[in-house]
């Protein structure tokens, strides 16, 4: 029972990290797009940046949990 709960918590944490990264990236993308007068391209760039940030946060969290 407890192993399933731990897996669910880890899965939720991964999704939260990826979501946070995407949110930050889209915010940055809107700022970039606004300065370039092309919001669509800015959001696409920001989404890519956000996925990279989310993946990095997720991997940091995973390595931190391995040490525990």
C-alpha cells in the first residue's frame, strides 16, 4: 500500500515540476513575443524553454530523492 502512495506522490511531483517549468517558459515566451511583435512565435519559444526548465527541475528532484 505505501509503495503505491509513494509512486503517486512522485508522479504528482513530476507533473508539478513540468507544469511549473512550462508556466515560467510561456511567461518568458510572451515577453519575448511581445518585444518581437509576434506573440505566436514567442509562445512557441517559451514553451520549448519551459519544457527544458521543467525537465531540469524534474531531474534535480529525482536525483535528490535517490540520495535520500
